[in-house]
């Protein structure tokens, strides 16, 4: 039976939107990978009655709950008090926790404020969780059905405590059977188009299909039950990848993570010690910025004048693509690199800035065996067009390196 987990975040700044709750996202990923089923994320402000009520609710419906925030020394840090009231047990002074807090200040040659003594008051049945990087000790306890773990809201402290102490405690306490999540990462194709590609594919029992769209890619997610046979899993992933086609640039979850588009390209370029020269127009330097630090990128030219007037930028595709191919060959010869990538576009400067107008991107890649090219549309606001232009140019290089455009 799957163990149900929840994430509970405390803090007025989270509820009011002043702070983004990155803790919940990180913890959710950790718990899912361990084998928990995540049911809820809940955030509550600094209100004692609300906190007490929520602890009692979660205690009835979840097997495990990771709570962050509210362990500080000030009057709005109410977690320990709320747990004490909800569970009907008193707060007790933890001498070891207090000594750790004192040492934290002593190491920094500072005097501990008396308010910090509050952080050493823990519920009677609590198991202390030491904090090596801050003054707030965490604690854990069983309340009703649920095993609660309370951690500081500071992300660096929370992550260290979870990774070094809490994870192992949870593995020992719960009989977890982690599922396997495989993500097929693609570019140049949308969620609806991918779903259409898979319309006639019957997923085996024990496999869940999902999608995640991000600015730089779309992920097709296959969640396999823990008991799913390994070879059948690989066969299923291969069948899905075949239906999506050459848009898939990486598959994570079967072996080691392959990474994002730049990771895939960079590994392939470095493996063969290849070099690249680049000419950008529509992406306006974004492609070079994405490749910052890559030693295989030898030369970058950014043509800001292309498309600013009524000249070549508004030329038809029949005129632009030959120009891109010629320039790619010339750039490769001049820079003596293994590859030269030239990115041009057609469409007026007004179209380029208009979110409701598309521009046509022409990418030409000069390779050791000739020139390959693509012609694609970019849509949306200016920054979106620039990002699409950078990614689609990089994807042409990826396709060649993976032998998918020969």
C-alpha cells in the first residue's frame, strides 16, 4: 500500500506571496523519488488556531508530513506551541538543543539573545533533529496516524537536515516501494501534438502518462509501478520515443540523467573535441549566453542589423535560406572550425516585436560532410521569439550530432 505524504509550510510571507515556497517543490521531489504518494501542499500564516487545526487534520489523513518554518525565536514562530496544543502534550526544555544554540553563537563570538532559548522547547514526545547550520533544531513525532517531521524554513538548513538525517529515518520507518519516472524531453513539438502521436498507443497496465511544458522543452512523463519488469519498461519507453520522433533529445530515468538540450549538445561536442563558430540574428545573443563557458564555442558573431530595415530581413524564404547556407560555409572556412551555425530570419522588425505575428527562422549548419538546414516558425512576445530562435538553432546541431538530420 502506498504511503501518503503531505507538505506543510508555515509563514505569513509564503501565504502573502512575499516568498516563493521553493522548499515544498524540493521536498515533494525527494518524497516522490523515495516512494511516497504526495497528496497535498498546504501553507498557513502565523496564526496559532489555524496551525493547530491543520495539524489535527493532517494527523487523520496522512502517513507522513514534512513541515517547514515556524521554528525561529520570535513571537510569530508558533510551530512547537501549535504541535503542543494539537497533541495535548507539554513543551519540555531540551538541554542538548540549548547547548547547540549557545555554541552556534559562541563560534561567531556573539552573545546569544535570551529569545533563542525558546528554540530549545520541544514537545514532550519529540525526537530532536540537530541543525548544524543554524539555531533552529528540528524535531519529529507521531501524532495520530501521521509521522510529522518539522524542519527550519531556511532552504539551506532544511535541505542539509533532510539529506543527512531525515531521509534515512524515513527509509527505516516506512516500507517504501519507489516508482520509476522516465521523462522523454523534446523540443519543437507541443503537448497536444505529442498526445496526438500517442493516440493509438495503448499504455501497459501499471504505467501513468503525463506531460510538463516548460519554456525550453516539453517533457513526456511515464510513471512505472515499482514491480514493472525492466525490459518491458525499456520497450515501452522506446515505443513512445519512436512515436514522438526526432523531437526527443534526451530520456531521463532509465540510466543516468542526460540533461537539458545544452547538456546533450555539449557532451557530444566535447566527446569528439568538435568546435563551433556561430552567427546569430533573431536570438540576439541568447544562444551565445546559453553556451557561456563551453570551450567548443570558438567564435560568436551577432548581427543586430539583420531584419531592422526593409532589406534581407523581409526577404522571402527562397532568398534567405541560400544566404544562410553560403554564410555558414564561409564562416566555417574562415574560422577553421568543425561546424559553423548561421541563424537568419524573415519578417519585418514590426513582426519581430509583435506577439501576434510570427517570424520564420532559417538555420544553416556547415558540417564536415556538407550543409544541413531547417526552416521553422517562432511565435509570441519578443523574449519568447528570441529564446525559441536560440533553442531551435541549437537543436539543429543536436540533430546532426545524434544522426537525426542526415
